[in-house]
């Protein structure tokens, strides 16, 4: 009897120890470290100066209303003169792009950025266990993921995933996919590649809701190496703390606010509706409801809960902030040190700034990224992070909140914890000292506020373009 009892106890102890070991192993395997990342800098001959932008606009032979609208969008966009466009657009071939134009754009990014990432980290294509490629507007066969595998001669057992149609938030969607794939593979390495295909997707018509995309989207991309290998933690720059995704595509207005469609003349493009800001705020709110309890200290959550109860009990007394006149909100600065916000446009940055109660310094990286690079879609947040790193603002232990928005409508967010030295200037190396510039005023208004008969229909006089703000 005593022997049986002893055996039972030993079996129970063994079972508990095995369960504890398994849970600990799973926790270790679920960790996700960022070893390094690279933001693509296209060649200088692809830069869109004011003069080049004027040439592209004039080539469209727009009518006066369309010209005025386009000028207003460009002036308000927050984009400067250092962004990049595809070669076919600069060569005046945007009307009839070829399949090869799109492939050439992708290959230029793959060859430069992925090769640089391998060189910087010391890893090679044969070390990659998981590959995730996201390009929203271009989905050839074989896939772009297969194209990367072929160009770099990766292993036959590499787990390759290709995402398309996911919009500007796809970078964090790919990060989530890579993290989950790493959980099933001990001590593995994941390569995540994010870019966008602009060459075949330049809108050629005059639908105002579809002309806006030409003013905002520019060439760019990012590549990053992730691992769950605990022994590589010392080499990592950051560790992923949490990731939250929100998708409100079940709502009709949200689903249609950013959509690819044909205009009345059968020309394809991305239509951005007036419901987009409302959809973004709604998706952002849904995301923050899940994110806040994960990243904010208990004291801040308790303070906000007490405030809500007080508002419910006494709705007519002290329900707003004395400084802003708006209802008091959660203070995200109590749980986050830096804000890496998607630079989708100046209006979007302003909306996030207002809803999070941030200051100008908090959104400076996003504004400067929009000015220097434009909206590079899913890779944009990595240019923002690179700005922070180039400025020397990221210290060990700092927490960085990334927020990205995309068609669907989606809002994805994640929090990184800085674990290593972050002092690389990356794609910002040649210009970081000039940022922020004293004046970010867009030069397009000054140079193109007067147009003549060669620019607009059959008018035979110079016409002043007055903007209404």
C-alpha cells in the first residue's frame, strides 16, 4: 500500500513537472524578437520633385475643376519633394503599364533590402524557416513569396506565405502571421517583407475620390528578421510585447470606404470615400478597447474607471478636461514611451493625435516620415521607427506603440520593448540632421497656382487657383 502511494505521488510530481516544463517551453517559444530591419531607399533618379510632379499632372490634360482639386490635395498632403515614384510614371508610361514594370519595381526592392538585411545580421537565405511577403495591389503567379525564395535560393522546407489585398495595415498582419508560425517551430527565424506595387496601379482618370491616392502613395518597403530563439535575445533590437488586430469589415460603410474599383470610364483605381475618417476612428476605438488593458498600468485603468463611474453618477458636473473641454481619456503615455503611427496622411495623423491626447513631439516622427517618404503603405510604420532610431530616441526598456490602418477597414497595433542598442540611421542617414525642417510648407502651391491654356482644356488665359481651407 505504501509502495502504491509512493508511486502515485511520484507520478503526480512527474506530471506536474512535465506540464510546468511544457508551459515554460511554450512561453519561450512564443517570444518574438526583432533582430534587425531595413527600410528601402529607392534610387535618386526616381525622386518626385515639384517640377516632375508638375510634368506628370500636366500630362493628364485635366480640366480646371480637376486641376484645382488635385492641387489642393497635394498642398494639404504633408508630402515634400524627396519621395519616390515608379519609373514608368516618371517616363510618362503610366497610361499603359506592363506586367514587367510591376516585376521590376518588386525586384529592385527585393534585391536591395533583403540583401542588406542578410548582410547586416550575418544570417543567410538558408537560415530562414518562415517567409511572409505582403504586397496588397499585385498578386502574380508564381507568388511574390515564391519569387523571393527563387531569387535567394531558400530551403525547400521554408514555410512561405503571400498576403495580398490587405492594405496599409498588412505589415502588422504579416508580423502576427510570422509570430504564430514561429510558435510551432523551436529556435526558428522568420523573414517578413512589406512593400506595395505602385507601377501598375497609378490612377489615370478624373474621379476625384480616386485621384487622391496618386497624391499620397509612394514607393518604399521594409524587410525584417524575427526569431523566437532565446539564445539570440542578446542580439535583438526589440521584443514584441503584444499585438492586437481589429477588423470592422462587417460594416458596409467601413468596407467600402477604401476600395479598388472602376470609374465611369472603366479605369481602375483606389477610391477613398468621405466615410474613411469615421471608419478609421471606429476601428481605432475597437482596437484600443482590447489594447489598453494589456499595456496600461493598473493605476491608470483604475483612475479612468473611477472617472467613468463619477460621470455616470454626476453627468452634469466636471465631466470634461479643463484644458480641452473634451471628456477625459486614458493617458497612454503612462504605458508607452513612443508612438509609431501610420503616416497615411496629415488628417489621419491629426485624428490619432487628438484621440490619444498626444503632443506635437509624439507625432513628429510620423509627420516627418510622411514629408520625406510619403505613404509607403504597409511599410510606413517601419520608416517611422527608423526615424526614432536615427534620432537616438530609443533606449533600453522603452516601449513603442505601433498603429497601422488599412482597407477593410482594419486597425492593427502592437507594442515593442527595446532590448538592445538602437543607433542605426538606416534610410535616414543622408538627411536625418535636416529633420525636422524649419519649414515644411509644400512648394506646389507657389509653383503651380497659375496655369495657362496649355494645361487646362481650351481656356486661353492664365487662371489663378485659389484654395479654400
